[in-house]
């Protein structure tokens, strides 16, 4: 996997960034600004719009990864039924007892399938 690419115009020392923070913020709206300390990139300042986009993409990937793992586990369980566990085994005695206390009618269809 490649590391992010940037040019020298996007790198500013931590001491200069502190002195010229308004400029760093302004520049971050068009491209990420890389803050260096001891000749090494230490931090990144970016626009909230870019951060939000990155966050949403990461969450989507996490969900896809979770779904893929779940699919694999279901497929493995189908291939080897002897390896299946009951819900009581998975939840434990205390968790299963609490689970049984839940009134199935107390959860609306919208909450359940929303």
C-alpha cells in the first residue's frame, strides 16, 4: 500500500505552523497541510469536508469488512454444522437470561428493520 504523496509546499514545521495557523487552516481547505517536527511528518491539517469524506469511506469499508467476515463465518458454519454453537453458548448464562427477558413486541418494526 502506498503512503500519501505530497509536495514541499504542503509541509510546514510545527513552530511555523503555530505562528501561522490561520494560513495553515486556509491552505488546508484546498490541500492537506503536513506538519513536521524533527524532520518527520507529525500531523496533518485538512478541511472538515475532506475529513468527513474520509471518515464515511472508512466506515463503509469497516461495514463491508464486517459483512464479509460474517458471510465467511456463515459459509464455514454451513460446511461444518458440528462446529455450530447455540445462542446460549455464545451469550453465556447471564447474557442469555437477560436476552430471554426482552419482550419481542417492545421493539417496533421500524427499529428492528429500519
